C-alpha cells in the first residue's frame, strides 16, 4: 500500500507537468489554482447525499471551473444553475496566483497572559498568505505552536482560512496583534506536539521519496505515462461536522467567549447586555474554578471596602473629637508665607485650607463681621467658607473670645430690622420683636420696656406716662427731649393719636392694622381712623370702611386688615 501511494503521487506529478494531458490552456489552473470544494456549513445539511447526485455535482464543479477559467460566461451560468438544482453545498477558493506576490512588512504585537506590554516584531508577508500560513511561520521562526496562536487584525479575530487581503492588509505599516495562549487554555500537551512532529517528519520523507522516484525514472516510462488519460485528484471527503460553539461573540474582536464570561477573554470588551446564559448550559471545570475565584475576589473586595469605610469612620470620629484640626504635612502659609511644620498649623473643617495658627488668630481678631470667613484668596478664587465656633474658641484666649462674642451680638443687633435695646442705662439686653408684641421684659435687668412709647414707665400706663411726660417737660431736660421726639414722630407721620383715647401710638412694622394698648381700639394706619364703626368689629357704618363695595380705604392700603 505504501509503494502504491508513492506511485500514485508520482503519476500525478508527471501528469501535471505534461501539457498534452490538458484539453485547454486553463485546465492546469483547474487543478492547481481555482477550485470548488464541498463543505458543510449547516448542521442540518450534514447528512449523506445520493451518490448519483454527488457524481453530477462533481462533474458540474469541474465544468464550471473550466468555464470560469476560459471566460465562457454562458457555460459558467449553465453549470452554476445545474449545481443550484442539485442543492449540494460548495465553496469557492481563489488561486494564490490571483494575489500580488510582492512582499511587504507587517508589524505584529505579541502578548500573553503574563506580559504587561506587547513585544513588537516585523514579518515579511504577501496579501495571499492565509492566517494558517502565518501561524506556521511563527511556529517555524519562534517555536509557538499554531494551536496556541490567536490573531487579531483590524479588531477582528482572524480565522485560519482568512487571507491577509480579506483583512485589507496589502501594504507596509499594517498592524496585527498576536496573543499567545497557555497550553492549558489551548488543551495542548507535549504528547500531541511529539505526534505532530512525527507526522511532519514522515510527510517530509514521503515527499523526498516521491521526488527521488520521479528523477530516477527514464524518459521512456514517463513518455508512456503521458499517453495515459490525465489523472484527476479524488474529491475530498467532507470534513466532520463540528459542534456549534456555545457562547457569545465579542462585538470588537469577534472572539467566541464562554457563556459565563462577563468580558471578552481577548480584548476585555463587555459582554453584550442582551445576552442570556442558556438554561441548560453546564460550565466545565475551568469555568467553575474561574467563577469560584471571581466570587472569592468579589467577597474580598467587598470586605476591603467595608474595612476601609470603618477605618475612615474611626479617623473621622477621632478628628471630630478635636476642636481644631492640626496639619499633618509641612506647608507654606498663604498669608505670611512662612513654613509651617506638621502639628503647628490648622486645617479648617469646612474647606480644608491650612494656615499657621497666628494668621488665623489675627484674622478673627480683626474681623468686623458676625461670621469669620476663610482668609484663603488668590488671583482666581476666594474661599466663601466660614470658621466654626469651636475653631475660633480654640484659637483665641478666654478674654479675646468674650470680646468676639460681644462684637457678634452688637453686629447682630445693628443689622436686625426689628431689634430693640433695653432703655436701662448700661444694660446690654436687647430683643427682636414681632408686630403683635408691645412690651419687652429684659432678661438682664428685669425691667419692662414699652415698645410703643420706647421707654420704661413702671407703675404707669402709656397715657399716664405721656401726660406725665408733658408736665415734666417744663423742668426736666430728658422729659422735654422725649416729648419733642414724640411730637416729631406725629409730624412725620410715624406716630398718631388713638381715635378713642388720644394716646400716642406707633406702628412698629408689618401691616396697616394696629391696636391701641390702652383702649384696645383697632386702628387703620393709612387712614388714621378706627377700623370699625361704633358697634365694634364688623360695623362698616364708620371707620375706614375698607373693602366696602369693593373699594380700598386708601390708595396706599395694603389690603391686609
């Protein structure tokens, strides 16, 4: 059998080298170049065809090949229609002579799972080279077995049957990526490698024997064989049906990943969001181990996050226990430009700006506002955060802090619209009153201040105090000044006489409705009249008659009484 195989190969080589065995100039290309071969692309079509149908398909394929190579369009169409009617799967393959034979350099980045960066190499290739040929070249030059190589060209995972031309690699400076898989991931063992090397050596021996046999035979025997009909290669049997891969294809590099992988094993792209793991899918041992490691890593990450949060919380509690936070690193004060060593400065809580303590203290002492603003300022930014009270108290002495509090109270009183200071001499008491309050009892001196008369008239009501004020005005300078002040208020419209008891009343603030403290008469401020008629509340026969027949009582009426 071995000798017969050698003899058949010798006859095939002799037939291909004899021009008389071909009926047309392009018949040699039919055998060497352009060919049609049957493949199985769909598992549903992986059933044996009728032998007669297959024979007709083989004849049609040969005739179609000859028609295409000779440029006979009509014959090519006829044989193509015949193939279509037979419904036999076929595949078209171009001859390498169709591609440019000019070589160029291909830049390749080589990387494996353990490397941080890829290693650049340059290969001399041509457009007609297939990925399988590239793998063999890498295997020959660098010793990486083809089953360990994964090629990515133009963000696509290249297949063994692809040509460089199909990936638009036709000139210099094109880039490709070669990922070297581990032997375990590729299911590659030393036994398998040794068996392949053994088969390769046997194939080389057979090829050398065939060449030697052809050279040793005489011209007479070769001439006799030229008279025999041309030898045609036997059609190849269809390859075994490969099971349909289970998993998801990466949208970037087209690598087929296992269903449970959250990202692409080649380019780390995310898994498509609409992909669902099949219900009946059972992961293999490698996947189970990887899933276990991922779960363990996830738990460790969550635990580290919890520990970090607890540590940060403890640090926050420790920092919050100090009234003033000291600087932890050496810094230059942005106010005095002095170098501040760790622990000698202060870091503000609100904005985390750091200064030396003396500059912060002078900022507080010289501040004229109730709140102390952060002193940080540059050409592009001015900090608007405020110092906290406990920071101010720590930076100042007890006496300085007391003065600062008094300044705050004074500023707050002067800036409040409804503030009233106690009339007792040298008393620091004051209040912020509302519109319906007419008296203020000072918490410091315990004196009752009349907010209408703006005085303390203990033991007298407002009318008695105002009458007594007129009598004392003749001899008492203070009483005369108070009387003059009340008269000026009446002239300016800031005070008025009650329509019923004639006591002087003032509107402190708010709406146009006021009430006499003496007789409890409701008064309309804008008309200076009683709000209601003689019958009291609801009597519109007198008073300001506001909103009677829809009309306001005065053009300046605020419609609030």
